[in-house]
């Protein structure tokens, strides 16, 4: 296992170093007529984070490039006027082993992921697709992964275990041997009036039988007890995860959205997000993302792609 990465800038630097030591990861952009995506790809290629092929309407893309002065001189462009066809062929490139990462452009997330999971391709993994936000938070001593704020609305027992496995794999790609995973709760103990604590109790019982390997798991934990040793100790919680969590697994998509977006918006946390569960990672960026956040999101996708390839997960997931 490599050195643990503890910052957003560290993610970007690790992806650049990976490109120096290996062939740069190749990103296939589905329906690329999106200014945020084109700017992100242009910057990532210039910084030697990756190479890229754009699939999309060449007239629209050239119009965006001219308007926003985006340099795509080192990027391949394949013309598809229909965004569904563009997405299909971007996914096909990954399925054929010629792209390491799929990136969402001007197409709905559901539309792109439906294509990724199509029976036309062999990209389905054993787990559900899920999104993990990896945040470099001012005031926390390392990065924190939070899942799931983009895909799974209300995880049940089986799905929550898959979220744990997916996010653990992402942190493995960031150099963590056994990431510390906290199960979110409104309280730090099991109470029948709080159904999520009952579910987390079941997951902990499952974990104690050795059926969730590769991580240290504990919960329920409130967010403050998961990220502050002082608070955890004041409540008498004695567990290595408490106060030192690498990953926070929430109970609903709303909880994850509120938690992560408050930190991004108000304390300027650096954000790197990626969808995993398929045999290649899927990257998303938006117009509201900062330049650093876009670079971090593309970088983490490249690191995850490399980890999957090295571990055999890219073809055996």
C-alpha cells in the first residue's frame, strides 16, 4: 500500500506522479458539450493528470471553446450530434479497454449510468453504483469521505454494506490499508426510536463476524463524535474510529448532501467526487465547482482506475 493521501492537493499531485511513472490514464467524455467539463479536461491534460477523448457535437463544442477560450489542442474530438450516441460510444471505449475513466458531460447522470450498466457492455460490478465525496476540510486533520449524496436515496442493509465496500476501495486507492469507517447516527447508541441505529447495529454484528473485511467499522456515531476525539472521549466512546474517521456512511441522500455541501460552500472544503461500483470509475464536475475541485475529482478518478487495474478489480468487480 502506498503513502496515505491526506489533502485535496495531495490527490492532484498523486495523479500527476502516476502519469509520470505510468502511461497517463485516458478519460472518455460522454456528451462533451459542457463548458465546465471542457475546462476541466483542458486543465487536467495541461497538468499531465490524464489524456482524453471527447464524444459529442463538434459544432457545439467548438462554439464553447471559442467563447470561453478553452485550449483543446491536445484532446481528441469525435463528433456525435446525439448525446445518447455520444455517451454510448464513450462507454464503449472504456468497455474495450481504451479508456480508464468515463466522465459525464451534457447528459443526465441517470442516462449515462444506464448506458454504463447496459448489457451491451461488460462494465457491471458486483456492487451497486455509489457516489463518494472526499473532502479536504479546514479544521480536520485529514480528508473525510462521505457517502452517498448522489446515487442511493435510502440504503437498506445490503446496500449500506456495498457503500462501505465501495468507499473503502476508494480510500485503498488513496493509500489507506484499513480505512476507519463511521456509521452515521443522530445519537451514539442504539435506540428503537431511531431506526438507523437499529440498522447500524445489524451491520456491526455482521462486521464482527468478519464479513466486511478491509476496514475498521464502528457506529452509530454522530458526526461530531466521528470526527473529534475530544467529543468522543467526553461521551465515553472508546473505539479507534471515534474521532478519527476516514469515511462517514450516512443514512440518506439528504443527510449527505446537507453535510457535504455546507462544508464546501461555507468553509471552502476541497471536494473530490467519484462514482464507483462499475469496472471503471465515473467522474462528474459542475460549473459551480472550483478549479481545484474539478482537478481533484478528475485526479481521484484516475487514482481509482489505477487501483482497480492493479488489484484486478477493473475486470473482476
